[in-house]
């Protein structure tokens, strides 16, 4: 079976472990969000690609959900001693090596997709990980700080400001000019099923869908498209997805997120059992919906979620 999964960071990566466990012989292609990418200390950092790569490759810090296990922060401390920031972004010593290799390869002329493949040669994530695009896309958030409107990089909004101020708009800068990376449209066209993990619907999956051609390819592929809600009990399970949902005028409910994707894109939607009351409304909007446990508390629970998603895909297909 060929499975295509659109993924952000933590939610996407953890769900992918469940997909691998549920269907060990599946050919899984992951289309990764690169809107979170940022240049720091002269280095190109791709947080979501790395979270997927480290999580599936066994190098992730399990407690934090991002960064390397057993990490130290000597380089960051030394940079701070020179007064060189930003201090709000945690880059560990081990992690630095990834960004150095990536930046060196990009500088030598390799596209990000080729660089990602090279990095995955070491990590062997067991999936084919492709960035959504080789072109530069940067998610910016329009905020009001000290009475002034300004746009900040998504990482500044998320990590420095902890999404503590309202977001007025979320803009994937450069997306409209970006082309899907080599292999993205082909993987979608060849897929048996497309899954949207419980990733952020605005700044992870929304950004991937903003690359011209990707949304259309998924809608036209003629295969089941099934998503899992990152919103459980009217709140994000972790993180601040409610803040960016508000910026695009979408309520932080499992049902509203399904309708935001829409029946033109989504065939099936899983909500958590606590949101069982929203199933009828989602189905009325033309999206097949089931309520099942959606908390990725351990490997078994996560694999069960993947199985439910694939079962719903089969139901939709039939
Ligand atoms: P990020 O790039 O690291 O923010 O990660 P993603 O965009 O892939 O995923 C973030 C989303 O995952 C958040 O909106 C969370 O609500 C959601 N999430 C995290 N853990 C779980 C879980 O166990 N169950 C569900 N349903 N959603 C989760
Ligand atoms: Ca992210």
C-alpha cells in the first residue's frame, strides 16, 4: 500500500510512528512543512523536517518532542557570551551538526529535497521524506505588539512570544511562487490513500496545501483523503493551534477544522471520543466522520489511530 502523509512537526511525526507500526510493509511518503524554516547563525534550520527525521530515526528528545536526545547547549552558550542571539530558539550541540551539513550542501547547490534525502541516509526514518518545496517559503504572523502592527516570523510568534498576543493573519510568504518539490505530485498521484495527521491545520498542513498544485493534486487523485483532529475537547492537545485558527477565522473545534479543510478535499475525519457529539455535523457537511480515541499516549494507541484512519479510508473507498 502506498500512503502519502502531509506532516508538520510533533503531531505529524508521532502519528507517522503509528502508521509505520500499523502497516509495516507500506510505502510511506511524507510531504513535510517547510514554512517554519528559519535562518539562524547563518544556518538553515528546518524544524518540522528534522522533527520527523529524528522521531522516526530514533534521535528525538522524547520528552520535549523536538531536538536531539541527550542534548547539550554549549555552542548556544558560547554564542550568547558573544552577545549573539536569538537566545529564544533552542539549538543544541548535536542538532547544530544537522544544520551545518544542510547549509553546506545548500551552499554547494543541492536543492533542499536532495539535502533532506542525504540527511535521511543517516537516520533511516523508514519513510520517504520530501519537503513540500525546494523554494523558500516562510510563514509570517501579523501581530500587534505594544500598540503596533507588525509581521514576525512564525518561529518568533511561536517560540519567543509563545503565541501570547493575538494573531491577525498568517501568511505563508513565498508559497504562491513555490513549486512542489520533485516527487511530491508523483507521490500523490500514485497514492492509495492520503492522510492528514493531527498536525496544525493552519501553519503545518495549511502551509503545505498553499503550495500551488498540491491541494489540487490531492483533490484530483481520486483516492480517499482522511484526517485526524489535532483539536480534542475544543482545545489543541499541545501547542497553540487555537491562536492561529482564530487568525484564519476558524473555531478551535474538531468539527470546524474538518469544515475548514472542506468536503472538496477531505473524505473522512476522525474526532476524539470526547467530541462524539460533533460527528453528525461533520457528516452533514459531506465528510464521513467517526469518533475514536485520538490521544497518542503510547505506541499502541498511536498505531490504533493509524488503523482507524485506514479503516475509514477503506469505508470511503467502498
Ligand atoms: P508542530 O509543527 O511541532 O507544531 O507539530 P504539528 O503541526 O505536526 O502538530 C501540532 C498539533 O498536534 C497540535 O495542534 C496538537 O494539538 C496536535 N497533537 C499533539 N499531540 C496530539 C495527540 O496525542 N493527539 C491529537 N489528536 N493531537 C495531537
Ligand atoms: Ca512546525
